[in-house]
């Protein structure tokens, strides 16, 4: 059976792009592979975050993942910082990776430049630079051969593969070289008000972002206000009709129907938006209700995470030990 590993930063409420691009497929993967899903709170520390807020977001993330259908009987759900395999492996791999490789990471370039413009050079943390090494450690410590990734994480996965190959060439065939697991649909959901950019919490307005736990009326309002165009025809064409195509992409990702077939069923934007809102509300209402119920019993959430911690440690620690032995540590 394949081993799948994936992680998510606890950034607060998760949006539709997270669900359709990743979490919906996590639920599918847990049925077909030995799956490890990690709330990567150590990664969150690479950017400024209030300690109390981080703890709250970590639990909210766990609640949301369980609400969408992750089953602790079928997968391992845990918090990154509770399993020391990650930080051990990160240091070991930092002795394999190179400064040049990390310097070429586009996310580091983008975020470091943004931080320097806002606060100066002192605001650029070392952790932002070494972030990809910790990500590689997350994956390689579990022997994962499949890693669900979006377009923005492909470069980091390539670095992980390069480090694993280099390590094996120097110390023996110990680390599994992982392959990307690209979701067939919904891998890139765009902002509802600006369909040329990816849906994100960092967008200028929440009006273009649908959160998984939004109330039905809020979802309906956001879909009705979504940008379309003046062509008055429903076509799946991201070049000429990005707004309409984004709505069709969302529709397709939820229903697993071909977006071009969906487009052929509509003559105007109003009816498309109406039906899409109904489909979204139907799908997300169950998740929202489940989250409300789980929030009433947080002790159960902590219990699930504690069990996940033990399972994750039992699986990863022998792999880390093999790496330590190979590198000459006693």
C-alpha cells in the first residue's frame, strides 16, 4: 500500500480552495493508502503569529479536517510539533541540502521581498529560508511515496526529491523518493472578485473567498456577487471568461462533472450562480454542522491528536534512526 503524507498550516478558517484543491482528496486518499495528515504548526512559526492565536487555529484546523471526513480509524491526524522526528530530520537534511537550492525557492524570494519592503531586512526570518528543508523532513521521515501538492508546492517537492536522491547516493538506499499526487479537479480555485488570482485568505476582501464554515446566506451572497463578464454566454474559457470559468471549475470540482458539459446546460449567469450556490450550501452545510458538534467536545479532539501523535512517532522514528545511523551518529 502507498504511503501518503500531507500537511496544512493552521492559519485559521479554511476556504473553498483548500477544500476542493486538497482536503476533498485527502478523504479519498485515506481509503486507498496509509495516510498521514499533519497540522504543521512549526511551519506557522516562520511568520509572525500570536501564541494564543496559533493554539486556537491549530484546534480549529483539526476540527475542520475531521468535519470534512478525515477518519482517525483510517488515517493518522496529528500536530507536527508533538512529534520530534520532524525537527531531528530537518537538521539532518539541512546537512544535505545546499544554500543555492534554498536561495532559488520562489516562495522565499516573494515573501522575503515583501517582508523587507514592510519592515526591513531584520524581519526576514531564517525559518522562512529553511522552510523547504523542514517540509522535506516532514515527507521523508514517513517514507511517503505520494505527496498531494498544488502548483505552488511543486518546487518544494522537487527539492525534497533531490535531497532524497543525494542522501541515498551518499549513504545508501534509505529514503523513499516521493512522487507528486496532483488532484484532477479543483487544484486551483480562483478569487470570486478577482479570478486572475488564487483564492486566498490574504486577498484584499473576504467577499471573494468562501470559507468552509461560512453560513448558507453568506455563501449565497458571495456567489451572487462573483465577477463574470459582459459576454452573456456561459463558456469554460479561462482566457476570455475567467470569472465564469472559475464558477464552472468550482461546480465541476464539487460534482465531478466535466465543466464544459456543465457550461452547455446554462444560458445565463444568474441560473448558473443560483444552482452553484445551492450545490455549495448543500455540501458545506453538513461540514459546518459537524464542526459545530465537534466544538462541543474538544476533549475528544485532543484525544484524537494524542493517538495520532503516537502513531506518527512509531512510524517515523525508525526511519529517522536509520538516517542517524547512516550519517554516523551514535
